[in-house]
C-alpha cells in the first residue's frame, strides 16, 4: 500500500512503500530530534504528524501521512494527490 505526505494545502512527498518510511521522511522534513514523534491517528490509514516548533520559522505546518483511500474516506479531495511540476 502506498503512503503519501500531504497537508491541508499541498502534496509534499510520496509514494512510500510503508508507513514507517513516510514517517521517517516527515520527521526529516520537520527536523525532528525528539525520541518519539508527535503523531495522532485519525483513521486506519491516516495519521497527523506535528513537527517540533521551529525557532527560525516560528511554526511548522502539520504533515498528514496517509494512503490515498484513507484520505479520500475522510474527505480530502482527490486533486490533493496531483503532483504539479513547475517547468
């Protein structure tokens, strides 16, 4: 099953073959050094990862780690999974 990292605005990264791979990438994106990630399960295939506070940017957006079917079941629009590449 493919896992993706998205948020309320953008497609971030994916597809990953396993949830653990997607979480590892989200933690790298969030520059997380905590021993345990701040992770909340919203459904069977949808997790919300909150990166640590960033003193330089003052905040970081949460990352949604999910499968496409899991996200669609919670009402995320399918267009969120379209990857736009600027030329």
